[in-house]
C-alpha cells in the first residue's frame, strides 16, 4: 500500500497507543502488586521538640524543676503516631507483643500526658526517671485507620527522637512534624486507595 488513508492511519495509531497503554498497565500492575498486593500497613511517626529554657545568653538565677526535681536543659518532646495506611493496626502487628520503641538520645524525666483521636489513651512503656539515652515505647494496642496516638514527655538534654522498633507487615515513616516528608504523608492519606499508589509515583 503506497499511501494510507486517514482511517488506516487512525487504526494504526490506535493499535500502537493501545499497545503502549497495555504494556504500561502490565508493568504498573506488577509494581503495585509487589508494593501493595499484601496491603501492608503504614504508620507515620511525627515528632516535635520544644526547648523550655531560653537559649543563648546568661541564665543566672533562672531554673526549671519538675515535681521538685531540677532539670537542666529541659525539653518537651511530642510524639504522634498516626495510622496513614489502608487498614487498622492491631496487637497482632506488634512483634512478640513488644512495644514500638522510640529512642530519645536524652535523659528521661517524666511523662506529661497521652491522648488519642479514638477516645482512649495509648499505653506507654517508659524507663526509669533519670535514665540516660532513654527510650519510650507505644505498647501493643488497636490503632484504627486514620487514628492517632500522642504522647508528651519531658527530657533533659538535646532530644533527637528516632524509631528503634518495627511492626509486622507495616511500613513506618518518621520525621519532624513540619518536615516535607511528614506533610507529604499527611497529604497522601487524603487520597483514596488505590489512587494513592499513582500519587506516590507522581510526588515521589
């Protein structure tokens, strides 16, 4: 055929485009099945550290006490554990029924309060007051989808929270509350599944 008609060109390009879309769909399905086929849980651990004493300059005559105990370089640490995944997190996700530990790299002074968005506060695992390089943990429990646990506690010294534990079949992202990673996760959780898979590819 020396010259194709418009309808023949249209048919040809329809086949080409359809083939490309079909191949792309196959690769996307394979990737999605590997990443989301088992419907892994997903948590977000966000933290914020507030220095309770002025930084820099003289501090003569200025001190801080907690329950009668002097605290040098007091810092208030806020941990938020939010379920941003496709299903509830249950006790079965906690390996060997152990807490989800968070390292503080500071001296633990006391738990201030715990709250949640589901009407009951999370159980916390804590080390003794005065423990250096301390850890604090969220005890095994039920964290529904889109729900959040929060814990506030006092430490002495510069706190650098970092995740020290894992959950079964669950991915956990962590970061400072105002960081790009945390804000991205909070935005992605508003996108219905499985549309989130495509959104993660676009905004990676």
